[in-house]
């Protein structure tokens, strides 16, 4: 008959058993997992299509930030600007990020902007056109500026509708310095 294990000794027994089980699952040459202990020549692995290379991982990808004063966009019924009872919808930005690819001396940016649209008292089902502005700066100089009218389908007038804009059209020559930044926000309406 086996006596039950209790107290501090039980933890040690389970640790030893767990270690033994883990080691029993290893290959016959445990160093081969780490790339050592084998006399066979090492194979150089090539990355499958779409994988990130070490150069790309270490390359400079400009930061993306939201314009604080342009992170909210209100749309009113005609002639109702500033009247809360005539608010059709309020769009807000929540987050922005980017990814870069490199080739031919160019840095190609994929910019993603997430937010939501909240119907107001005058809201209706339909499509909201959100004027999102993407501006690329080198220090304080604007080197690219574009506005994307992003459609968001509003299915009901209760609750918020989430949206994500993904833009892949910004390409810049590979920066010589780390002085590039991208700002995103709503393009204010012309008055």
C-alpha cells in the first residue's frame, strides 16, 4: 500500500514527476532542440512569403499619433450647427497604428485608424461619410497630406457603430533620419 503524500514533500514529488515527464518527451539528443550537440551541418532556413525579415524588424517605421483636437467629428442637420437636438451623429477616434514594408528605396505605410460613430437625436439609418485626414511630417514640414472619405454604415440609431479605416497609399523615400511622423484626425469642415 502506498502512503498519501502531504506537506512540502508533495510539491517536490510533483515537481520531479513533472520534470521527468517533460524530459521523457524530448528527442534522443536534447541539445538538438537548441541547435547543438549534432555533427550534422546546420540548414539555413528561408522565411516563407509574408514573413518579417530581421532587417525589416529593425528598420525605422514612422510613428502614428492622433490629433487631439481633431479626434471628434460632429455632423448636424442643415442649419443646426452647435444645436445638440439637431446632432445627426458624433464620430470619435479611439486608436491608430501603422505597419511598414520596404522595397526599391521606399517605405510603404499601412495606417489603420479605429473609432466609432454614435447617432444623435436627429440620427437616422444610412451611411456616414467620415473625412479622415492623414498628414505625414518631416520635422515640421508637411510632405504628404490626404483626406479619405471613409463610409460607415449605420444599421440602427441606438448604440455605437465601430469602424476601422485601413489606408495603404502612403509611400515615402526611406528616411535618412528618424524625423518622420504621421498625424491622423478628422478634417474640419470648410466654413
